[in-house]
C-alpha cells in the first residue's frame, strides 16, 4: 500500500488566528494527543513577531515541551533571519519559509514586497542550510490571491525554482484561500513537474469551497504524497480574507484510508484529538465527515444486540 505523509498544522496555522491565548500546557496536550494518534509530521509553532501573532509568543517554551518521540518530524515557521535565530536557539531542526506569490499578499502578511520577501527567504533558507537545518518553502496564494486575483502556474514555478536553488528541500503549494479546483491543480503540476520530481512537493489545501479532497486526489495523481491538514479543520490565515477552513485531518485520513493509502494515523485516536482541540479552543470543530465519523463511532461502542458482535 502506498504511504502518504500527513503534516499536522493545527498547532500553528490552526491556532494562530484564535483570539484567546491558549496556554502552552494545552498546546502540548494537543501535540501529545496527535502524536499518540500516529501523526509523524507536525508544524508545531512559528517564530514570528509576537506583536503580529500574539498566540505564537510562547514558541520557545512550546518547543522545549514537545513530545520527544524521535520519529516525529517537527517543523516551525520563520518569516526571516531573526525568526531563524530564535528557532535555532529553541532547538528546531526544520524551518518553513512563507513566500506569497503576489506583492499585496506579502505586504499584508509580512510587510514586504514580493521581491524583498524573495530576498529574505533566499537568505534565510541559505543560512538555515548552512546551520545544518532542513528548510522548506511554502508558496502561499498559489492559485488565487484575495487581493490580486488569479496566480499563473508559471509564477509559482519560478518561485519554487528559486527556493529549491537556494537549498529548500521541499516546496509546499498552499491554496491559502481555498480557491483551487482539480483542473487548476492539474495545470499547475503540469508546469511544476516539467522541472522537478513530485517528491519535492507537498500540498496545503483549504476546504473553503469543499474541494480540498478533490484537490488532494488530483495531487496524488500527479505523484504528490505529502499533505498538510489541521485537526478538526482548525484555523486559517489572519492576514488573508477568506482563508477559513483548513482541510480537516480526520477528513483527509478517512479519505486516504478508504482509497487504500496508508497514513499511520488511527482515526479513532484522532477523534480524541478533535475533542481535545474543541475543549482547549472552546470552538465547535470537526471536518465535513464528522457526523458520519461520530455515528460510526457510536455504532462501534454500542453493545451488540443478541450477543452478535458484527456491527456492520
Ligand atoms: N520574531 C520576533 N520578533 C521579530 C521577528 C521575529 N521573527 N522579526 C522581526 N521581529 C521584531 C523586530 O525585532 C522588531 O522589534 P522591535 O519593535 O522591538 O524593534 C519588530 O519585530 C518589527 O520588526 P520589522 O523588521 O520592522 O518588521 P515588521 O514590523 O514589518 O514585521 C514580521 C515583520 C515579518 C516580523 C511580522 O510581520 C511577522 O512576524 N509576521 C508574521 C505573519 C505570520 O505569522 N503569518 C502567518 C503565515 S500565513
Ligand atoms: Zn492553512
């Protein structure tokens, strides 16, 4: 069976726009629960300006308390070299840079033009690699930008090349506002795979229009085997209007398992993580499959009638 890696982003992308500060102990409980559910890749936090994103001010403290399972691949988001220095001091081994495909989106997100962001990302990727860290690059608003509209595949491909040349190990195609559809995913990968192998890429889809899993499917057909998702569908980007609804991890796991892929994640344990995420955020979370999953769980835990244990 083919293995697909799920990179859980609930603790970073998921929590960054949550208004009430979540205590670090609660974030760590959630991280522990996700690891217990079998997730082996996780974006744990970001080393950004605490004024810009107060929720991430506890990044170093969080890093110090993460469950130390050796086979969990933790990464952290850094916007610049200052963030990299803080991440290195906190013991991070992999950093993620974010490069939005348009000028306005970069201005809104990190206060820099596209060309200045490119310079900063190249310098930060190079420095991270020189320090022995893995560096990955997100290309945000890779399909539509909420400010500038449609983004052409060629633009994304050029940014991806620049990041790979600087030393990025992976490029993550991010549909920040959930605007992609399978036809556009196919067109984008047609261009991207002219120059690079599919293993270099991962995808980050938002489920705003309920197309996220269609886009996952199309990416799988292109050979991509790594996807971001967020427990309970938590989160979005505070700097990008319309960026609600990360693809929920439970939807992704259910879909992949049913289609015959292996993820190493236990759906039953993952539902406990969804409950925990609800408890610590006070929000009514859950992916599109939640009603089905809950009904299925209720059937499994109900005593079998007439001594029959076949619950169908
Ligand atoms: N971590 C902590 N502090 C940082 C920092 C970092 N990575 N980068 C810059 N700073 C500090 C500076 O030292 C400066 O501090 P001071 O006011 O005490 O002197 C202050 O932030 C402003 O720095 P400046 O370089 O002028 O940047 P800015 O105010 O234009 O902010 C960013 C730029 C990138 C730091 C800020 O916009 C940011 O952190 N954005 C993150 C957005 C995000 O997380 N997006 C999520 C991706 S979807
Ligand atoms: Zn997201």
